[in-house]
C-alpha cells in the first residue's frame, strides 16, 4: 500500500494486541512484545493508542497483565429506537481517495499549507522515535552523540504540534519557525497554568 497514510504494520499489531487481550487471558508487556516481535516501549505506545480509541482494557495487578474489560468492545444497543431504511445509498465522489483527502496530514487533520518540519530528539528518546514509522514522508538522521534528526513534510501544524509537546524537553523544533513559535507558546501557557495552581 505504497503512499497510504496509515502505518499498516502498526495497525496490524494493534489489532493483534486487541485480539490477544480479548482472549480472557492476561498478558503483560513482555509477553505482548514477544508475541508482536517489538520492544516493550512500542507495546506501551500501542496500548496508549488502544486506550485513546476507547477500547476498555485494564491492568490486573493480581494476575500481572492486561485484559479487555469483560463488557467487551461493543457499546450496548438501544433496542427501543426505531430504524427506517431510507432507500438512499452513499456514492463516493468520483476520484476521491483517502490519500487525496488526507494529503500529508500528520494523522487526520489536513491543514491548508505544507510545511517542511525538522525536529531534533535527544539521545534519551531518539532511538524510540526512530524505530516507528510516524509519517509517510519521514526521514531520520542520527548524530554522533545519539541525537536523532527527524524531518517530514506535513499539511498543517496542529497535530504535529500536539505530538511534539508530548516529548517535552526531549525534542527541539528546528524548523519551521511557525511550529517553533507555536510549541513555545503552548509550553509557556502550560507553564503559566501549573505555576498558578
């Protein structure tokens, strides 16, 4: 699926983790990493994605592992609602593809302008960043001191700014200046919030 904006390998792995956790057996991070042939750090990122998707899992201290909550994945169905067929079908506009719609969005929110982004990750987190395919345009360069330079081309800055903030002081925005200012402004507002509390 060349050029497809979704990391298919990660999607496959996340679905495998969900399937394992539904098995009514508890899996710890080491077991999940072995099953998926990735690092524990990658498993924790995948678990964060599963949590963000609203899939109800939990960690059981007694059994020492994760499991999908017994309520399952599907929300309860309200059988009191009446459903009516409209007879209408959805017709995809001619030439519309997901790739065309998303362009080079970081994930799902495409901005109106393309930006060349360059980030410098510290040796502490750089190896973890380098092992994941975050974006279809990404390029990685290692520095002699272990720092990782990450470059990509994205349409819009909103999503990538939120991602950068997640790495705190372990990443520096080198370009574009718009993203550097945006991250600095958001960090300053966060600092003000925590200083006032």
